[in-house]
C-alpha cells in the first residue's frame, strides 16, 4: 500500500510540471477507435510453387514478373479500445480489431493441359488485454508508451484451385499454409505508441503493434494505427 501510494503521489506531482501534463491524471477512463494498416507476417505466398513445380507446372505470374502485383500482404484494419489509467505511468486496456482480406493469386501451367488458378485469402479478428507503461515521467515525452499483453484471435483461411477449395493437408503444405476454415487461438501482443494530447478532451494516438501466433497459427500480424480516444 505504501509503495502504491508513493507511486500515485509521484505520478500526480510529475504531471504538474511547467510543461503541463501530456496525459490525463490518475483515475481516468478512456475509450476510442482507430484505423490503420495490417500486414500478415510469416506468410509465403509462393509456398505453393514447389508443389506445382514438382508436377511440371510453371508459375506464369512469376515468369512475367507480376507475382507481387497479385499479392496483397497488407490490408485495412479497424480497432476499438478502452482502458483505465490507475497511475500516471500505467494504462490497463482492452480492445478489439478486425482486418480486411490478405490475398494472393497466381496461375500455374504445364503448357499442355488446362492451367491451375490458385487463390489464397486470409482475414483476422482479435480481442486483447494489455498493460501500457510510460517510461518518461513528465513533459511532452510522457505521451510515449510501451505495451505488452495477450490476445485471443481467429484467422479465417481459404485456398482455392479454379474456384474449388483445396485440401492443404493432402498436398503436404499444412506447415506453411493454414488449412481452410477458421483457426482460433491466442498469443502475445507487443506494441509502442504515442498519445498526442488535444487539451483535456482526449488524445490522438499513433500505435504500432505485433500480434504473435495469430489464430494459434504460425502467422503473425503487424499493424500501424492512428486513432482518437476521449477521457471521461
């Protein structure tokens, strides 16, 4: 109790410097929303190449240098979040995010029989709980925070060949491409961000996050978001 009381007093006095507070004082709730860009990490869209090449097929898109044009590793993200600031240097937060689709498409041909058009599509949702710590006790630098927490997430995966679902396990690619369906699981969350104060109303937040083991798979998500939250 003594240590907690000292931390509260220290945090309150630190926010009253000549530069003025850069975050709300202790005992404040906040809630907001953000938009950003999310990138699917750990995904190799060309993992399918080896399977088709072993059967005499050629990646036509790669042959003409258009593979990257057919791959969307990044997509939009929407996030809502809320939290409580028990101390000037710590926030407790929960949030929810959802993404658009990450997609890849390519065409394989053996120049004899019909070609094979392969498409991969993924999307994700995540619910997280985290604690944020502010290493700079006062001044405008107090807006900087470091975040660590856990997430429960789901990853939706769909791979098709000529419009029909492909059994990833049957072709031996389950180690690199999740099978079709919804995968659920949890992992760690790490982030860094900055709150730009807008008077006493709230703050504009810029934040970079890393979600490990998205949906319990080997895929990860990196996201860069810009949002606003209000204090109440």
